[in-house]
């Protein structure tokens, strides 16, 4: 099992450019999450999905869109990148059971917006 | 407001010592508490998950405890090794599998 994979690993964008980050999991998890991690801010939830075809906003959703057309994939889009979106982005997946929703993380995408 | 706090932010100990990392949470209505390890430039690796009905979980040299009444969880590392050097984060799940609150982590350094 590959677990949770993310592409790309690194990306540099100019302000105003768009891009899509791809997350894939092979554990048949219902829940998938997108986080950003910034120094001094910890991990913050951007968007999440409770199943194929569903998405919901997290703590910091502005400037991002997501889609989950297939159960194993969760895409994070930036329509018009801003320097404030420079961060490390992590995808995670887990079960829908709130008592046992062990989260599995991908290796991260380091994004720099100039 | 539900908050998860980890103190200290950084800790340095000599190799071989037993050590305890702390995690505190403000809302005791927690469904589970998960401990993660993060190496520099890497993603988070799940270490232990304690369900609210449990008091502790063990994996090798790691033991995690959960005390909902006091709002505390601890991660005990026995016989520390330089390879244990990493940032350790705790996270609590509330109300649903999407309501997960992370602590800011403790950066652990084990001196050879």
C-alpha cells in the first residue's frame, strides 16, 4: 500500500497563477482532509470531505476550492495564488468513525508564492 | 473554545533518559486523542490513538495516557535514542471525525 500520496512535492508560483494539488489514498477511507502548516500557527484545516462527491469548509477555506470526484482522490485548487498562501500543504485520510478516526498523512507539498 | 496546548515547545535531553511529553485540552468532551511524530520536511506519522473510553495505549517504547477529567494526555518515551529526535504533535477529535484540533507540537532533541 502506498498510503497517502501527494503531487507535486514542491511548487513555485507567481501571484495570480493557479494550480491544483492532488491527493490520493489507497486505504478506502471515507474522510479526507487538506491542512496547511505554517510556523507558529500549527496545522489548520482548509477543507475536508466525508465521502465521494461531498466537500465542506474547514477553519481557513478562503482562496481555496476542493473536489472529490472519486473516493480515493481529493484535489485542492488555488484559483489565484497570493503570497499569503505560501505554506506546506498536507493531505490526510481517515475513517468516518469519530472514536477511531486515526489520521494518515501524506508527505506534503511545499508551495511558494512570489 | 476548544484548544489543545503542548508545553514545552522544545525539549533537549541526553540519550537513554525516559521522558514525558505533555498535551492539554480545554474541552473534556473528546472522542479520541492522537499522537503524531513529524520529522523535518516530512509529513506526520501516527504513533498512538487513545479512544475516550481508554486510559492508555502502548507501542514499543511509547506509552500514551489520557485523563479526560484533568484535560491531559502524556506521551512517555522510554530509553530515548537520537533517532527519537523529531517534533511530536497531539490532536483531539471532537463532535465528529472532521472536528480535529492540533497542538502546536514539542520539538524533541536527544543528545548522544
